[in-house]
C-alpha cells in the first residue's frame, strides 16, 4: 500500500473504548492498526470492526510493558503502510487499585502505572521518529477523571498521564506533533455494566437504580457511548495544525463541571 492513506494506531485495541474510537477514525478515512497483548481477543476485535467499516483494519499484537515490542510494532506499521499519523494510547488495566492504605498492594500499583504511563511513553517513543520524518502527527492519550479525585489510588496513573502529555507536547510541538490527553466520563462499556452490577449487589438494589443515580448527576442526562468519545478523538486526529496541544480535555456530559482545573 502507498503511504498516502493516513494511518492510526490504537493501543488497548481488544476492548473497552477502543472499538468505538476505531470505528470513528475509520469513518474519517484512517487505516486502523489495533494492538494489544492478547492475540485472540485482538483478532476478534479487528474482525468485528472490519464488518462495519470500509478502510483497512489490521491487528498486530504488542505488549505495552516491552519497549522492544512497541518499537517492532511501529517498524512493522511503517514498513507496511509507509507512515504513522495518529497514536491513540488506551492500554490500561481494568482492575482498580484502592482500599485501605495499609492493605494496598504496592507492587500491583506500580505494575498498573507501568502499563498505562510507561506503556504510553513506550508507544510514543516508538512512533515519534516516523511522525518527525513526516513533519506532523497526533498523539491522543486516554486518561480518566480519577486523576482529579482522591477516591482511589488508581487515579495516580491518570494524573501521571496528564503530566506526561504536557511534557511530550512541550518537546514535540516544534515538529508539528500534537499531544493531548482525553478524559472520558462515564461511558457505556461492558466494564461499566459489570461495575453497576457489583455496586447493586453490595447495596441490594438493581443495576438500573445505580445507573439512574449516576445519570442524575450528568447535566446532559445520558451515559456516553464509545462512539461519542471516538467522534471527539477523530476531531483531534483530523486537525490540520498542532495548535491544540498539551491540553487535558474532558468529554463527560458535564459530569465534572465542578472542577475548574
């Protein structure tokens, strides 16, 4: 394939928000490269996406914890497609780290940060050389609202992602590479449904009751879909200039409206 069609790499590509983001980027004309550690789930996600989009979709396994693997991914994409235009970093553990401070598993916390923060940096290191050669690129890091709260220690990783984003934007702006962090609010994913079910069981209510409580606090009155997050990321990926960069951007229906920073 020639290097004329824009190419987007999405990490954490086997589930969560990524299918909805990938769908929107494909609709915007990007060739989609999904990557994740588990090959079976990754191939299944790619197969589902191919059924709904017209642009090429490929699956290439890689491990966010392994710099050799992330570099090999970028080299494979450049060899095959000639370019890398967008990196969407979304690889992360879905298991929150929290509880009483005396009981926190510090090794698990460090491993959690290594996957998301270390992984985001490893993938950025891997794709930046290609973006520099092209003279442009967009990196979008998926963060989270827990970085703005004290509810769980897992928020540590999202606070660190915000800082990493700003450091990268400072270094890469001169090469016309934008770097932003997008903080999704409450988004309809299988993980959210599982969370509502767990909370309902703990409180002896229904999952619908739990959902209604959350929806009540969202000014728009709805839980976001992955596609809505994807539309926002596609907007950033389609920007002709890197003028939006170094920003912590939130899409949550106004859920975090009380936070002024």
